[in-house]
C-alpha cells in the first residue's frame, strides 16, 4: 500500500474503526489504542486489496480481533479505569443520554447492533465477523433491539 | 429506530489527535513495532503513583535506581533493603549517561536495571521546559508517546501484543530536573531473553506533557548500548496447577500452567488457549526472611502462530535474588521452590 493509499484509507475508515472499537471496548482510551493498532497493521500489511469492500471487510475483521486480543490481555484485565480521554460529544443533551444508555448495554449486544444497524452487515456476516453462530447473533440482535427500543422510548 | 441509532453514531468520530497520529505512521520506520504507551495503561500507572505518593513523601525522592528499589523494598517489607539485596540490584544495574537534546530540553537515560524480560530505565529531563502543577502532582508529567527498539531484536515471535511500557515514578528535583522511571516488559515466549547478549537500545519519546497539556513539542531519540554477560538465572517448573478466576463471572477453577520460568525480575508461563479467560490468582514470591514480593504488571500474547498457547509475563515489584526464594504463591496456593 502506498502512503497516499494509506492516507486515503485512514481518512475514509478511521471513524469506522474507532466506532467499532468503542462499541467493543467501551472506554475511549482503549478504543484509541485499538484504532491505532489497526491502522498500523493496515500500513504494514502485505495484503493486496481487491476493492473497497475487501478493504472495509479486512478493517472490520482486524478491528474485532485487535479488540478481542486487548480484552484478553493481562494488562487490560488488571488496569483500573481512569477515564481521561474525552467521551464523544453530541449536539443535543438527550442524544448524550441515549449514547450513555446504549453504551451501558452489555458488550455482547453492543457490537452486533453496531455492525448490523450502522455498518449495514447482515446477521450472517456479523456472525462470521465475530466468530459466532448466525442463530446466536439473531438472538442477540433481537434482545439488543428490544433493550434499545426501550432506551429510545425513555430518551 | 435504525435512523435514530445511525444519527447518534454519525456524531461519534475519531479524535483529531488520533487522526494526526495515524497519518504520521507512514513517516515512521515500517519495521518498527508500536510500543506506544497505551492510554489505559497510563491510567493504571497514574493510580499506582497516586497511591504511592505517601511513601514518596515519607522516605524522600529517589534519584537513582538503587534508591527507588530501596524505597519499594521498604514499602513491601517494612524494613530497609539488606546489603545483599542492594548488591544484587547493583549487579543488574548499569550506568548509561546517553542524552538527546531537542528544543532546549535534554533527555538523558541515566541508568538501567535489566533482567530476563524486564528493563527499568531512569531518565533525567533537564532544560527549558515549564515546571507546572502542584507538589505531589508530578505524576502528571509524561511523554505522549514512548517506544523502545532493540538491535538485534530479541523478539522471535510473530504474534501481536506481549509487551508494555509504563511510568511508575516521576519527580521534580529542586533544581528543576525531572526524574522519570520507565519500565518495559516483553513476553519473549521462553525463546529468548534480554540477557542473551549485548544489544543497542533506542528509546523514542514524543512531546513532553503535563496531564493532557503539551508542555514541549519534540521527539527525543536516545540510543545506548545494553551490555550483558549472557548469564540467565531462572527456576523452572514444567507444569503446575494454580487457582484462576474468570474476571467477568468471578467463577474460579484450577488451571494448568506449563513452562513456568521464574527469573529475578519476572515470571513467564503458558496455558492452553481454552484457558486464556481464566486468570491465575495474583502471583508472589516468598523469600527466606519472610518477605513477600508480588507481581506488579505484565503482558500476554499467543506464543505460537497457531494460537494454541497463551503466554504471559509478569514482573516483580523489585528484582529478587532467586537463592533467597523459598516458594511461589498463586493466591493462597503455595508451590515450594526449594
């Protein structure tokens, strides 16, 4: 990948990588670390991307794996969270409250919901990306949707 | 619902600082592996230093690695470090005295203490940087990025993770010299050691910070020789059973650890990939005089590219003479070593 291609990819996909990491890890500081790792791997990869879809799919998959590695690491398990990276800000206060509620959902619902609702992947694709059976993803999406619907009504 | 959800996440964007860091990646050496201090790890370090603040005030400000380890020893044992223990720390410690100056600020690697997988580096920062903040809040000084490269590289494993850098101690001397301890540990998966042979070490530091404020922009590169004699002292245990906990569910069970290597500075071990969610209870060493030296942090990675062996390294609070060690503990389980 040339420097120009990398910079274009970073401009296009860094937000996506960061959002996925945020949904997976919850803490902005961890999400930044994960996003940085993913983008470094992109810069260092020898993979020949066949097109935008291939590149995007590769980034989603690597982000999920990097986040999984991070949550399994001894460091991650032992650290005490001290939030000093700012949380995302929103134009309306109710959106901020909604965001807090969404991020308070259990992690097993957050990431499938994000990939399904925001990135537009189907349940089978989400299952493949997360290494979980499609039927399990469908159950998590249904339960996550239910919880999210309540949150939206309350917000 | 979908529209509202999308509208919400439309507003979540990567911070500008992260964007800038990512776009700078292409300017760095492509072969260099990132060892930038993870922000969450820094948070843990900040808490550690806050908790240690009382001890800093009580016994004075360490200006050498020997002083720092002495203070740590006194905190954990309640007694001054013995002459034998001081001599042991001295044997692992070597003077460096290499510097780099950028924008009127000189960063010197004063000295290092090096062991199997862990290295403590004492830094002195002198020059034209603003001294800010309150006394007792020196821990807020840090660098926005830290990286450490070895030549030759001891890391023979091609799996991600397995290393960490943290800053367990920061102080400002009366003459305005910032003294900073940087600790580096890497899981070398039992295949090599930092003590295997002499190397050239390059420490890369970016932007001097105080909390989230940039005090001085710049990039400091300090290269220094790491001279070791190739001797590597370890106690090995082929296979042990230890208590472990799934930190999500708080369930406990016994797991098997393989290829356990206990060195004066750290411990490494392996468990199966299936057991990686089971976290062995806190590990410590019991010494013949009753002192207990705990582990203080570490890193994990897969030891093999087939991702079947989950490998971990944890460093001790202070280097320990293995001849004085009588047992290793995991939680309440004692494993005699004599």
